C-alpha cells in the first residue's frame, strides 16, 4: 500500500472512530469490522514496515494479530513508542506499574515484550477491574462513574493465562487501599491511565516519588477529550498538571503524553513512526 493510500485509509478510519465515539456508539469501533475488511491489520502492517528495531517489530507483529482479542486501548503508534521506552529504561532499577488496567491488554503487551527481551522486571497492573469507581471532578463534565465497567477480574486472569504472561501481578481494588501495600517498590516506568481526577491524583502522588531517575512516566489521558459529545478533558489532565506544577519535569505530548524523571525536556526521543491523527489537545 502506498503512503498516499495509507494516509487516506487512516483519515477514513480516524473520522469513523470519532463519529462512533461521540455520536453513534451502537456501531462497531472499527470500520474494518463494519465492512468486513481487515483494515486495522493492513494499516498496522504498513506502519510496522517503518520500524527498524527487530525486537520491537517482533512483538508489534504479535500486537497486530491479537489486538482485537487483548482489547488494549492504545493503538499501534502508542504501543510502539511505549515499547521503545521500556527498552530504553530496561537497565534502570525497579519494575513497571500500570495504574488503570481495564481489560489487561496493555499489561499483556508490556509483559510479552519484557519476556521477549529477557527482562526480570514485573508488571504491577492496578485496577478495580469493575469500571471507574466515582465521578470525575475538577472538570466541566463529571458524569463518568461506571465507565469502562465492561471488564471483570476473571476475564483478565484468563487472558493473562491464555497469552502465557506470568510476570504480571494484579493489584485489585481502590488505589487508596492497594497502593500503600506497594510503598517500598521502585519503578523504572509508570503508566497512568485512570481517567478521573481523584484516581490520577492518587496515582501520580504515589508513583512519582518511587520513579527512579531517568525513568519514564506516561499519562495516557493527559489532554485527552472525553468524547461522547462532552466538552471536557479527562480529570487526569488536571491532576497530573497540578502535581508537576512545582517539579522540573513537564509532560510532552508524543504518541503518548510522557515525561522523564530528572529531565526537561525528556532525553528519550521518539524514534518510532508517529501518527498524524492524534486526538490529544495541545496543553494550555
């Protein structure tokens, strides 16, 4: 597929997904599902041709084949940059923590890559596994309690077993109760994806002090619109911005919003293909 037609397909897919997310929620999330075409795999395969690192290319191939089943919420551009950052922080002390794990798809991808590169790191996947526990706050549109509730702990456990990843430790429950039990841990990479202000505030207050120097922190919902006709950004934006207001590091929006401990700007540079169709807003 030429890059011209790839871009056309990407624009069509991006427009379709915006319409479905905001207005026609009864439709499939992908035009490929509706039309019976494997558009996602074709687009992803063309993106993968631009990846130069063999180990990232290998696990990206796994992602393309299993994306629909593992049900991550990232997309190929976010995944491959995340993999790059995992690889570039592998030498650092500490494990990896995901604060907001939903159906476990992202944790599976991280764990598969760690296993592939021979890493001894663990992945702590923290979630209620029953949806967003309370309404958002500090935003215009607070109505989000119960969102992402189409998941459950048994399904996540079965999926981890299916994909043969045993380096994931599930941390189940409200962050207020579970994170204190990880008080002595250190982390080389933090992935915050908990959407609402209160959860994100708990997540970054806990994880930042335990993130080692040169470690990477992602904030998946930073400057991300809520969709469904809402005019709000997710509360995670404001919790993270508030916490970092007196810190050296600031969030940089690449394929995923991220920062690197002890550096502004980050010294890690995105070497992976980049999406022209990011839905992130520009930070204030």
